[in-house]
């Protein structure tokens, strides 16, 4: 996982860097000629990839793309620059840091009572920090020394899922964001808690409030409070997520503003926890992840059961979590500008469609 994370980070850095360069190129061209917005002037986004298809990269209405270390102008078909050595070195060092985690850690099988890993310290934290990651707790005796089992290993007694993300209000409603953040955090922590094969499973949620998309890092999980969520079928939904194992969920803002959250109860945070289940790799099944017509009101409980917790961890180990981008450009009418603009918004899922709710 650590290696994968490092790779993702490296790729995302590259993507970020591409955007930095593209932004510069847009600014420069804006000084010499106004972009063509005639007839709303929107050009279909052109797709390039510098991540071998691992991430979707939208380089909208831009001419210069980064291909490897080369900056290429797609209009003039000319090489216009190179990615600096300094940037290349930065990428390498970040990869090295990630890979320096003891590869023996791959031998962890937390469901084994004899999980063991060399001379590693008691806790292992994903060096990237800001994704769903896991830390481990090993049995100690009363003197604080690790208990050695008959295989010469330590006994795994606890596992903690760490979730770092941002709560953002993209609706027109006014919301007490600290309250929303706290209720979502505590619901997820109490729902995603239990025991698997005798190992204690707990969840530690670290959310903060984002005032704009600029506050959201590429690796953050995003909890977006939004106006009406239209169902891909018909009607509206209480919540939705970008994909199984994805990074973005949307919750109807009404649960955090009006009478609904007091008259019905913890529906808002319950919805947030349900959608987080999808981001944690869970399909619909039962308990918190049950689904009926109308969605969350049919939840049979707010609990994630033992086998679901196990699925989350196994999906994480298989590299199935922290998937995809968490933002995209959406074309919206800007009253201030008097025209359509492309605005950074939380990612809705492949092809701009919510797929899991
Ligand atoms: Zn669902």
C-alpha cells in the first residue's frame, strides 16, 4: 500500500504540476487574446493521460500538455519547454520516502493471530497521511514489552482505520459547518467500530472544514453538502458517492439546516456514514449498508458489522480504496461573469454521473 500510495502521490504531483503549467499558459494567452466564448464558446474537453489511464485528467481548453518531461503545444505541434530537473528530483525523493517503508510489512495479515513484522515499531502510519489508512496495535505485557507468541511474533490486538478529509458546503444554504463536521465524524467513528476475528477494529476520523475547493488536497476524502441530488433513475436522493472505493460523497444539505435533522434524528450523519461505507469499499448489504426504495430511511441500523469491517480492510489491502480524483471542472453559469465558466467542484464520478447511493 505504501508503495502504491507513493506512486499515486507522484502521479498526482505530476498532474498538479501539469495544471500549474496549464494555468500559466491560460493566463499568458489571456493577456494577448481573449478566449473565444462566442455562442457560449465551450469546447469539448480534450483528454490526455500522463498516468497511463490511472487517473482521469481533464486538460480543458488548453494548448500545452505535459508528456513525460516534455511540454508540448498541441496547436503548433511544437515542444515549448521541459519539466525542470528540480521537479524530477522532487518526484524521485517522494517515491523513495514511500518505498523506504519496510517491505516486510506486506506480510501483515491482521486476521492471523500471529501477525508479525520484523523490527518495526508498534505503529505503522501511511506516510502520505491524508487517505484512508490503517495503524496497528500489538499486545504488550504489564511492563510495556511486546508479548511474544509461539511463532516468535507479536500478537495483533487492534487495528485502526484512519480517515482524513474535508467537509465543504456547495449548496446555497447556510450551515453550521463545525456542527456538521462533528456530527459526521462521530457517526462514522461509532458506526465503523467492532471486532473482527478477535481483533479490535476502530475508526479515527479527522475532518476539517473547507471554505473552498482550494482547501482540498488531491488525496482528501470529500464530504460535500449539496442541494437536491437528482437520482440517475428518478426523484431525489439523500446522499450519493462518486464510486465504490472513491473519494467523494454528497449529502443533502437539508439534513444540516432545517427541521429534518431535529424531527427525524441523525439522518444527515447517518447518510454520511452510509455513503462513507461505499467510499470504504462496501456494496449494499445490511445494517448501515442496507438499501430500500427511498434510501437511508430503510437502514436497519447504524452499524457496520464484522464481515463488512473485514471487507473494508481487505479492499484496502487489495488497493481498492482511495481511488480516483476528488474534483472536476463543472460548467456553470456565472452571474458575475455573465457567461458560463468552468469551476472546480467535487468529483461526481465517471462520466459526471453519480453511480452509488
Ligand atoms: Zn448506498
